[in-house]
C-alpha cells in the first residue's frame, strides 16, 4: 500500500505543495495545478530530495494529472529533474499528462525525450476535463495581435531594406572571405523552442569550430560567450557588426514568428543548459531583434545576471508603447557611433 513519504523532506514547508508517495522502489510526485517560477523551485527541490534520499528509488513518476498551467520555469524545473535522475540512473516517467502540459512538450519537441504513460486512474473530481491542447499565456505580449501586426509590418519593411543593402553587402562578404553569405545558428525562442536565427556572416567559415579554443578567453561572467577583438571576425564583419547590418536577416525570423522586433536576448541551447530555474523566466516572451539589453549597451555587459535583470525588466514594463520606445531608442543608437551597441 502506498504511504506518504516525508522523512527525507526535511526542508519542505508544513504544507507540502508536491505530495510524494512511495510504493516499493517507485516514487510518485504529484505536481500542483500551476507550475510557474515559485512552484517550479519547490518542485525541483522536492525531486532533488527524493533523489538524494538514503533509499534512492529506481523509478520516479511525475504525475501531471492536476496541472493546467506550465510556463518556462516549470519546464526548466522538469528538464533539470530529468537530468538529475539520469545521472543517478533512475527511470523518469511522466504520467497523466494534461493537454496543457502536452502542448508545451510538443512545442519544445520534449515529447520525444520523456517517457510518457497514461498512469493510474485519476478520479474525475481531481482530473481536469480533457480539452484540446492549448499553449500557456506566459506573458501578455505572447498573445498580443497588435504586437504581432507591428512585427509583420516591421519585418516586411526590414526585408525590403535588407534586399536593397544586400546588393553591396553580399559581394563584400564574398570578396573578403569566400564562403556562405548567411550564418544560421540554433537559438532558443519562446518556451525554449529551438529555431535557426539568421545573420549575414561576419566571421570566418570555421568560426564555430574555433569557439572551443577561445573559450578560456571568454570575458563574460555566466552563461554566454563574448570576447573583444574576436580573431574570428572578418574585416567586413567588423563593419557589419559595428553598424548592426549583420542582423538584418533576422527580419525573416520575425516574419516567421520565431522572433519579435522587440523582446529578450535569444540564447543558445548551451547557454540554456546552464540555467537555474528562475533564469528560465526570460523564455516566457519571444526573443527580439532589440530590447533592453540592446539599448543599454550590450557590448559593455559582462555579467549574465545583468542580462537576466534587463530581460525581466522588459517583461515587467512591457506595453506596446514601451516596444515602440525601445525601437526608437535602437534606431537612435545605430546612428550614434559612440554607443557601443555592437
């Protein structure tokens, strides 16, 4: 018979948000109705204590039978728990996955990573009525049709400008360093979904292969990479970066809906690998071509915590007028050579 296990939950508050039950060598963790940042922290701690218990289980079941909302932080906690279980060779299974949670797993392709089972019968009183999959409204900007309309109009105008400037940019890239015109890099978008972000190539062809060699020269603290006078940047690339012309192809990402004109800085998957649960909040909005990090001198930012602070500040202050304000600030910075927005 299943019994409530609380002996190894010494750090949990009296009111347990995530009931844990034990049956032989299997532990079941019941997830709360919401799995946002505060709940996600508790969820991660609960699973860590289960894994660190004296009698380590062979299988952990995550019961999503009551969960109707999961944002980026909740997803981050789930991924973190999965990795911790893998390290201890503990089977990690999701059961009673609701349509809301399944929508997030499908969006991020994690549905193919996790083992998902139907699980035990859940009484109708505690199991939400089955509905069509619906993605969570993690932030008001995500569902704003006006913001999307501005993005589409801005992207179309931007692509026309890109086409005109390409007449000069493309030959310059090929003459300086023969190879591909565009550089596509996998970045993490809304809720951590991977997409390929495009730029005009500003580095040598084998730049990605040389990144590992330069890692020790990284001048930024935290989960991203940046060095001054990067030897991989070509002569034309220096000009493109100084003027931000290398980023013009991102208007295509905006038109496709993978990015927005204004948002948070788009991280790489290896950066997200280093995230703690609270840092996943920055993925609650779409990444942008510009944002707080851009107008506050992104080339001078040397601490990852500052990036997080600026991204969360954008989420807190967001409005359509705020987006327009940041767009105008960005345009002004591009015409100010001393801005340092490289």
